[in-house]
């Protein structure tokens, strides 16, 4: 008779999150209380969005989850934990799937009951303007009461078969939801960084807080006869409008320059307001995050892409980003669906269709309803998508309306009040809106962007009669296109005139500014095409992002890479010559007598390191990551002290090991301890200062570091082997000591390389969003710092056989050249590319100063860790595909017969 195995604890009786967690604790006790390390081993590995495999059950995560209260653990943790416990308890493998299904069902039921308490009552999409604040407060109070009643009724109706305690818990949770806001450090970090970034983006677009009126409604124009939909002309209503949608899916459609991005930013800021004011909404609030659609690559899963953007743009650790997206704590606001495919397109917009397919698969937490998302798209691209029956399912659609003549006049009155120097121009523009060519003028000024172009040109001294000239008998669409070209053509000179440089330099000339911007725009067009051709493009290689360390191809791709490779080879050779001179083991006369095993090994290691350094310099896209910004000085000092405390004794032990391997032939115990302690102290201090702010930040594992840069780590190992060679050769050590010294030094250097990679990678939770060139500026500093740190170890070796002055000089030269050849690759590539581009007149030599000035002049703007053009229309105007297609595109933007203009553009695209 076979005895069946004892059944594990049953989770189906858990009526609260705390009961569910206690069931997990009982399962661990049932399995025999396996250690956290054993659970981590049995839990296996999981793949995060960037493709890296990590532990499914880290020890810290297990300890945290089993102690937490009021929160249901995520499913991937429950699955891994239950599997690990069952394996440790020798539970029959064929019964494990059934147990997992039981735990999954229990958790799903608990989640559904929890959702009943957290889902606020929804009201239908408003047909008119929202009520005043007093009525909203009253409505909210009624809605809260209704929520409790609905939750109570639903709990009884849907879960009549569950224990009475469960139903009581549902009602209690619904009543107290707003009184128990959930805290999540990763969510708080995301809130802070999104609020800062969107505020910066809004000011970059508007130059302040004022904006031309934006109105929207269910159709591109006034309501059709018999329809009740009304136009909403209050920008402040967009947050309330979105909050009443069920499901919360919104598609914003508008013409180029109509204010889609501004409306998206306004929506994000309005939804963020409860977070930043310290009164987060009840339930499971979502943090809105605006994402540039142009950064999505075809075939990328949407959730993984969103998590990757949270890591790249907002500095969240990869596991936290994946968790927030998976738990639906993030509201994706996908801006610029139309920017995924070239314009005009020669066929269906493939990438936009692919992203819409991903969005349509994106569901809410239950998996039964469409997930919350906001998408913006240009009207002509939306029409193309509609023709191929591609759209955002279950989404409310709003269209941004053109500015009316009254709205244009009101904006000009606010910008140029009576007594303003441009007041007479205001009256002239208003008169043109009702004159013989009123249709063409209104068509040209009917978007906030075009209106901004006009006022900027006029304020710089341009004559509005010349800018807005249109014959009364001309075709309105063609006349509007001509006006638009004049406005775009006048914008760069006008912005340059209105933003002179300070006392630190001569002012820029409009022709210079335009030439440099044209080359930047052409580079962005090349980036978009090149990113499609490579399998894994580096972050920022898109059609809209100007990333400082990705601008080097402007100088010439082949030319710059060859020059960089040569320069790096020179630096590497200098570093090796400095080492060879400082070690003074081999002399030229001895080399003529023949090369032995030791000499051959030294030359082979030196040649191998030069080859690795040169190969890294020839890599397609060097990364500019490294270090952390804005870490408090106190944490830097604390990190350095901890590094000293750890490095000094380790260095002393290393010095004693060297004493033993050399048999005391070169130095005594005093020198061994002193030199080892000094070297370990310096290494520990540099690592500690660099890694400061690590607490709570993304933790790169050793395996990830090895996979990230194997060639660099091999270079570290070769340098370590070279450093260990001279002492054992001078001491005449035997084969065993020789092998242990060289091999041990190589392994130690490899480990230090891993530590450097981990220390310089990732973000700090104490660091705010960095400037676009922050990483590039840190790259040479960190490279040289680590080079000089290695120079300290080299000096301690050199001084055994050379005088202090020669040893110091060789260590300094070798350390600096090592840093530039091996640690500052991205900076070196960028500087060489910039010098080449400046020598050819393609970019200014002081490019960073120019980019900052261009943002001040409202020609560019900062978006996260990149620069972008102020508006995509300006970028496309400066670098069109060809003049004919560009003119046709501008003509078709404001015309009523957009179908005909789109057909012409498509035909021209197919001819190309």
C-alpha cells in the first residue's frame, strides 16, 4: 500500500493579502524551512525586459515579501517560491502543476476581490464642459459612497460562496481605501522624475506658461447635424475628461502643430498633480509617463519596451521598472505615433501598425479588459491607418481643432497688449484674418505652432505683410503652404536675433545656425534609417533624438572610426612603452641576444592589450555610461571610507602574497605591507567614491558585467598579468611561483574590472535626471581616474627597479594614456568626430555651448537625456527628403482636400 505524500497548505482559504502571505510562510515550514540561499537556488532564473537573466527569488526579495502586509505578492514570485518549496520538500513532480494552479486560482480570486474595493465609479464621457469645483467635490463624495455600496453588493453577489470574513474584508477595504495610501519607493522615484521632466518639457515647448487656446472634440470639425458632441475649449478639462473614460484609452488626433504634444504634457501634469501635492488618489493610482513613439522598434513587446524606457529615461532599476509595468502602475502616454514611419510613406505605415497591434494586446491587470493608454497621432497618418483598418481598439478619440480667428486674436491681444511695440502688427494680422485672403491666412495660422512662428518672426522685426502675403485670387491651400514656408524660413533667423549670446562669446550668425541645424536634422534622418538596419541599435539612435555621443558620424563614419582607432593605438602603445620603461626588466641590448619564454610572454601580453584597446576603439557605438550624478558629498565620503576600510587590508594581504612568491629577494615585509596597503587603499577609495549612492539602485550582477564587456575585462586581466610579471622575473622565481603570480594578478585585475563595471553602471536613487551630455562628461573623468588608479599599482612595481622620479613619470604617462585608450572610448570618439566635423564646417567646435544656446533660443529642447528639435515640422523643413515632396507635404497639411494631397505624396514616394 503506497502512502500519498502529505498535502501542502491550502491557500484558497486566504481572505486577505496578509492571510495569503501567511500561507506562503506555512508552505515554507511544510517544506522544512529551507534557507533563503537554497530557495534562491531552487527558484531558478527569470529574464527581465532587456534580455538579462536574473534570480527569480533573490534573498532580499523573499525576506521582504514574507514580512510585508496588505499587499498581494506578484505571480512570478509566488510561482517561483511555491515551486522551490515543493522541490525542497520532495513533492512529486507530476503533482507540482496542480499545486501551482491552486495557488494561481487563489491569488486571482483575491486580486479580483481587491479590485472591487479599488475601482472607482466611472461616469460616461462628458458631452460638455465639466461642472465647477464645488459640484465636483459633491459628486466625488457621492461616488465614494456609491463605490462602497457597489462593492458590498458585488461582493455578496459574485462571491456568495466565499467565507463571510472575505465579504466583510471587501467592504472594509472599500471604505478605508483612501485612508491607506500604498507607498512604493520605486513609484515615488518615478513620480518625482516624471514631474520634473514634464515641467521642463512644457517650458521648453512654450517658453513659459502661456499657450494659445486648444479646443478638442469627437470630430475634426464642428459636430455633425443631429449629434450632441460639444467642443471643449478648456485645456484644464483634459484631465477630468480622461478620468471619466471607461476604459481609460484615449487617442488624440490633430494636424501638425495643432498642440498634440502640449495636450499630452498637460494631461500628464494634471494626472500627476495629486501625487506631487501629497494626496495620491485612492485605489491603485497609475503614474502617467510620456514616451516618444519614435523610440519603439518594430517587433518589441510593448511592456518590455515601456519598462526599458523607464530604465533608460528615468533611471529606474530594471526589476522595479518591469514590476511597475506588469502591475499596471504606469499609464503609458505614447506621443507621436505618426513619427514611426517616414513621411510621406510609400505604402502602409508598417511600424505604426505594429505598435498599434502591441497596444491592442495590452490589457489591464485582470487580463480581461483593454489596458489604459494614451496615444497621439497626426491627422493624415491617422487617415492612412484608418484606410488599412488599423486603430486603437476600445479607445475614445478626440480631434484637436484649428484655431478660430477669434482665438488667434485673443492670443495676440494677450501677447501684445495695447502699448506693446508690436501692437500695430497685431491689428494688421487681425485685419488680414478678415481681408480678401482671409482663408489662406487663417489656414496658415490655424495651429499654435504656426502662430508661434509668426509672433517670433514679427518680434524679431519681420513685416507681417510680407510674411502673410497671399493673393486674393490664389488657391487657399497653395497660398497657405507658401506662407508656412516663409514662416519656417524666417524662424531660425528670428530666434537667433532674439537670443544673442552673452559676454562670453560673439553672437551667432543666422546662416551659421541654419547650416549647423541642417546637418543635425540630416543626421537624424540618417539615424532613423540606420537604426532599422542594425539588430540592436543603441539607445537614442532614433529619428528625433540628438544624443551627444552619437553625433560623431556627422564628421564621416569611416574617417572618424579610422582616426579613433589610430589615436587609440598610439595611446595604447605609449602606455605599454611607459610600462616597459618603468619595469626596466628587459633592455634593448638583452633583446638582441634573443627572446626567451619570459620576454616572449611579456611582449605577447603587451601586443594583446594593444590589440584589444584598438579593437574597442573601432567598435560601432561606444557606450558613454559611467558614474552617478548629483550624489551628495556625504555619501561620496562615506563610500570612499568604506572602500578604504575594505581595500587596505586586502592590499596588505596582496603585498604579503607578493613577498612570499618572490621569496623576499626584492623587498622585505615592511615594503610589502606598506605598498600593498597603499595600493589597496587607493583602489578601494576610488571604487567607493564612484559607487556612492548604490543603496537602493539597480544592482548589476557579476554575470551581467561579464556579458556586457568581455573584451574590456580581458584587457584588465592582461594588464594585471603584466603588472605581476616584473617582480617574479626580477626575483628569478620558479615556474610555480611564476604561474601563481601572473595568473593571480590576472584574476585579480579581471575581478577589479568587474567591480569597476558594477560601480560605474546604473543610476542612483539620489540622482535626479541628468543633462543630455552628463554621461559623456563623466566618461573621460572616470576613465582617467581608473587609469591613474592602475598607475599607482604600476608605480609600486616600478620603484622596485627604478628611481622614484622615473617610476612616477612612467606611472603617470601610462595611467593617463591607459585611461584615454581604454576607459574614455566614447568621449574620445565623440571629440574626434566633433573636431573633424568642425574642420569641415559641419558643426561648431563648441557644440555643447551651441546646443544649450539653441534650447534657450527655442530652436531645440531637452527631452530626458537627449536634445530634440523644437518641433518635428521644423526638423523636416530643414532636411526634407526632397524639395518637391516637402512642398507637397506642406501644401497638404492644412488643405481640406487632404486625401488628394496624400495621394500625390504617396505617388512621389513610390517614384523615389
